[in-house]
C-alpha cells in the first residue's frame, strides 16, 4: 500500500473585498475518474452529482468547507474526511484552532497517509505561524477499499449562485512512495544521485579554477560593447577614470540613492552635473538590465524621458551616465523621505496634473512615437524624476523591452517583471508585458499622485487585488470619489478636473486589459479634448481569459490569445 504526503497553501477570500455570503469551499481529492460529475456545482463541491450524495466512481476527499450547506455539517468553518460521499465521515471545526478558512489569510495544510499503518492525518497551520504538534484530524483508512491501484490527485471546488468566493491554491507539493519496494533499491536510489552530484561538483570546481586562471578581466560580461554598438544610436562611451574623477571615486557624500540593480551618484563632468549609476556586481540581472537601459533609452529622445548621456564598461564595472535631476524622484514628494523621516515640499494640484501629463506624454511616445514600440514594464513613482521646474521625466529603463509594432504587441518572460502594487492582474497568469500592463501601472501612479497613498502589496493576501485601487473604487461606488484626494491639498483643487483624473486612473486599472484606454486616449482626456472612459460603478471581478478585444479607433493592437505562459518568480525593484 502506497504512502503519500501532500502540502499546500490555500487562500479563500471574497471577491472584490466585499463581505458577501461565502461558499462553498474546496477539497483535496483522490479519485478514480478525473471527470467532473454532472450537476455537481454549489454545495456538492464538484465531487458528486446532486441527484445522489454518493459517488459510484470511487473518491476520497478532504474538504475545507466555508458554508453550512447540510444539516450534517457542524459549522461553516470546518475540515472533513469524505469517503465516496458528500457527507463527512469525520469533521472538525477549525474555530477553536484560531483558523478562519474564509478570512483571506494563507493557510498551510499537510495531508499525510501512512500506508503501513493505514491511517490518514491532516494538519493545518494559519498564516501567523501558530504550528500544531498534533493533527487536527486523523482516521484509520484503507485506501484500497475505496480506490483502484492508480488514481488521480488534485483539487475540486465550487461556489454557489448567491454565495461566491475565490478559492486559490498558492503552492502545492506532493510526494508518494511504495512501502513494499525493495530496500536495496531504495539505498541505490539514494546513494547514486549523491555520488553523481559530488562528481559534477568536483568537475565544475576544476573547470572554474581553470577558467579563472585564464580569464581576461574584461570578459566578465562578454559582448556587452558589441551589443551596445549594434543599437542605432549608441551613446558616448566614458572611461572609468573619468567617472571616478567625476564622482570623487564614488564617494558616499555624492550618493543620491540606491535602485533595483545599482547605486546612483552625483558627478561633475566638465561643467555639466550628471547622475552616474554604478551597477552592483552581485546583481543577478545587472548585465541584462544594463544592456536594456543603454540600448533602449540611448536610442530615444523625448522631453519627458531622462536623457542618457553615456556609459562605461571597464574592469568589470558597468556604469550609466544620465542628466542630473535636481528634484530627485517623485515618490519623495508624495510620501516624504522615509529613510530620513522628513517631509518634502508639497505638490499643488496644478503641479500634480502637470506631472501626470508629462508621464502620459512619455508613455504615448514609447507606445506610439517610436519606430519600435517600447514597453517600460516598471512604471512607478520612484522611476519618475523631476527637473528644477518639476517637469516629469520617466527613467529607469532596465526592464524595458522593444518589440516590432507590426509583429506582436507583447513581450513574454519566464519571470514576471515589475513592482508588486503596480502590476496588472493578468501579468501573474500570462508572464507577458503589453501596452495594457503599462497602462495599468500608469493608472496606479495616477491614483497614487492624487491620493498620496501607496498602492499596497499585491502578494500580501491576493495577487489579483490592489488595496489602494479597491479602496478608491469603493469610494467611487459610494459617490465619494473626492474623499480619496490627498488631504495635504486642503481642498485647493478644481473638483471637476480632479474627478476626471481619478476616473481616468480607475479606467486604466480596469481588471480587463481590453477595457483600458490607450495612452493616446489618455492624453486627450488630460488635455480636456475627451471625456474620461465610462467606468463601472463597482469594480469588476478579474476573469481570465478576458473578453476578446474590440477594434480601437486609434489603430492600436492589443494582447490576443488565452494561452498561459508559465513563470517562476516576481522580479520586484
């Protein structure tokens, strides 16, 4: 008889942050038939047909119930063991354990079956890390009484017509073993991989030592100069000694800040004040982002883009030289300098509008004004620089990518690029950057600028929700949109103009990417040439694949297709 150990993290929460009746829950299942029974929605959890409480196919389920749907249920917050039936042979309320399945918190579950002793055990741990030494549920069980030799393992869940919730499995690990297998073979399966790994490590070490003894110090990042010179407008190349002299050998007194993959210093080259970014040598993505930034922004020219002056690659140092922005980044004016605990000069309503317009012009240029469309992929307040007149300039093109306008409208990656809080919900599923994902980030920035609030962490409870966007949308639902305006403005703003900007921000943050306006439309709205797009009174639920796109009047194409691309991690900056 086989044994198994299944560990997963589940998150059950209401849609759109609204407290509506929840239901019905989900279940971890072992079944002889992976097909979905007919009429098994709602309280039947996709396990059995609603015409019968019993399964004819053979199924064992550990249910996590968030609704008291049957008289036999002990409450609306319990775990139960079901054997060929919707009714639990054993159930335990989780309330006494301090666990609320439908609270939106992460709950770690471990289900273990001991094939030798023929027993099932279930442990649960809540998000705060209150571990339990003893299982919540245990039951003697012979799997062969209910299941054939080969079974399907997975999850089944459902919601009712009036009782909705979002059931998410955030991670899952499953291991099984046959207790009857030959012990000698078991030892072989353990020892052989260890020996192979050791041999590979020794070979790699010897190769590394040999390579290091011959390595040219200029070859740590091969072909960088060649790749940069292949770009149509390669910027000026500096010598390392010039930039050391300009920054007083990267003196800490000249340090302006630290970004996603390097530190920025103030410098003086001739009579020109510059900003010099020094790429961290231990940065995983340093080389890739260095090349992306130099080749992308180096070939662009717009008054609302930070100007790239030059670059340097020497003695394994990667450096980028920009024009100096006296007022620094926008985030310090919205939130103050958190490290120093100081407040910056307040931004008037007029100045905030001007900054939003400047960023919109920059993005419209990237999306529509270049020979190759540019996707920035990391629009946020800390990447908006302000000159001496508070003109906004978009910078940090380390994640930017160029795409052919006639061939495709997206850039696919295995890692999700961007900053949590500014990332469109579809990014977590597709791994794609599109003009629509840039527009979403711009919408978050707009709401951030007018409200003075940070967007929040999308990964804290639910990857698809943004706390600031949801909060402002709920105020919009209650016809109290202007309550979200930064209190530091003290009411000194034009209500119609501010309302228009905030509705535009919500339109940019629409969960359906095909409903978001283009940057060309956004600019027209900001100039007063068009009304803002219609925005639903209540925030729509995120659904993927989204509805097919309609043709847009400005001729822009959008993301098409519903094939999901796998990803490995979120790359925040």
